[in-house]
């Protein structure tokens, strides 16, 4: 019997094809037991969900997605079976799951014990379920996974407190929230110091951004220092350094810019002339059409009763319709100073105070400098109590 020999170069070729992993694209294979067949699955850059990197469907509890990223990219994997259930007229409860992780080119494998063990989307998201899935094949994700696991207790505590504060809040609970956030901030900074992975650290440092006038220059310098030895090799690093430059305009201690405001009897006056001499001033930016603004007034009334003798309270409406402002004043009957921003002042507040939403509260110190900006009246009360001890 004649023996057949396989040429050596064919053996090498076969061996190479079996072990060669893609470097110019990724192949993401996943196993999700319990998932409904034809569940749509979409991979998008986190925060840019209209941009789909890859999409497909789950069949027999498995899926495969292929795509390409230029660098390790923080993505969201979304699963939604609502469309299929609607088409099939099923009475089954729909599932909408969201999982965030880093994707990079190569062979990636996603695994979870069961679809119900994954975090659901939006307000149902449970941080603790992040331990119920793994993504292998991405060195960047392996590092980020360590951070996720280390910070689950802090992040879960913050989410629970924030959800409760939306319904019913007390200053003490807000103090607990502030303390827990500080603990997470310290954990995040330490993780960045110990791990030198640029994509992960850039994602984490963006979580350390704060509201205007709640940080000082030393804080910005600390964040910049994490990347002092890095070149501008990616757009994310350039964007973060641009943020640091812009954030310098809103550090604690910036002098309050003057502006013209209108009194209820239609007299124009200077904002700086209304500040409390030698004391603190609270400025509340609001509008008649803003529900959350008007919902904060009962709490502001309580603070005014407690701190009104030592602290000047000023509300400035950004209403464009003066009649609506007067109507709201008549309805609310607020006992502290009320003003309407002139069109020029309203326009200037965006650049001067980074005023992008209302309500916004500012605290001005006796020297006329901004030391706080925020949107939560409980946070405002916490700061006032600390300043008036």
C-alpha cells in the first residue's frame, strides 16, 4: 500500500490558520444561557449608542459579532428581545440588558451563567451583577475588571443612595452619599496610580470630573499628573487635557462676575451690589417653567428660616417672559430677594458660571468668590451648615 505524505508547508499552513488570531478586527463570541432566540444584540461605543460597531442576534444561547476598533474602546453590549416578543405576540416578560466593557481587536469570549444574572438597564441596573460575567481575550478589560470588582461595594452604595435621594432625602443621607463618593474617589485614584493602562485610566479619570467651583487648582493638577509622562497619542487624552484647560476657569475661589438684573418693580441693578457684606450669599438660578426649580423652594424656605439672618439669599430667574416670572412670584411668594436676569446677563452666565441647567445654586464667600456650585438643595444645605457653625 502506497503511503501518502502531507507536504510540510501545508502542515505549517494549517497550524498557522488554527492559531492565528485577528489583529485588524475583533471576533466576539458569547454564550448567554436562557436568552430568547432572536434577541437583538448590539455593540456600541459607550455614550455614543447611535454608533453601532457590530450587531446581530442570539441563537441557541450564543452569538457572534465582528467589527473593528482602532484602539481598546469602552463599549456597551445591549440585549433587547422586545421586538421579537412583539412580532411573536408572546406574553413573556421582555428583557433589556446592558453590559459595559473594553473591546479590542482579537478573539474575545463573553460568558455568563444565565441571562437573568446580567445587569438590567437604566434604573434597574444592579452594580453587584457585574461579577456575573467575564470577557476574556482583552488585556485592557482584564485590568478594568479588577477595578470593577474592587469598587462594587462603593459604587453599589452610591447608586442605592442616589436612587433614594430622588424620592426622599435628608441632609444626613446626603452626607453619607458625599462620604461614600469620597471613598470611591480615593479608590479610583489609587487604582490609576498602580496600573499604567492608558485606556482604562482615561476612562476612570473622566469619572473624577467634578461640578464647577467644587474643586481647586491642586485637584486639576493631580489629575493632570496621572498622565504627565504620556504623549498625545490618542484623541481621548487630547480631549481630557482640553477639559483640564477649560476647567481652570471654574476653580473654587473665582470672583463672581457682575451682571445686570431687574427687580420686581422693573428697576435695573447690579448683582454685585446685592451680595452680603462680610457674609455668605446663596444665589439660586431658576425659571417659572422649571419644575425641579420650583420643587426646591420648600427646602430653600427651610434653609432661609435657619440661615437667613447670616446668609443673603438671592433668586435670579432666567425667564424670557417677564409676565411669567411675575406670575410665578405671585404664586410662590418667596421671602428673599428676587431678580430677573437681563438677556445679556442670561447669555453671560453660561461662560461665567458654566450654567448649563437649572436649578443651579452658587455660594459666594465674604470676599465675593464662588466656593460652590450644584443642583441639589441637600448638598447646598450641607455646605451652608459647615460654613455657619
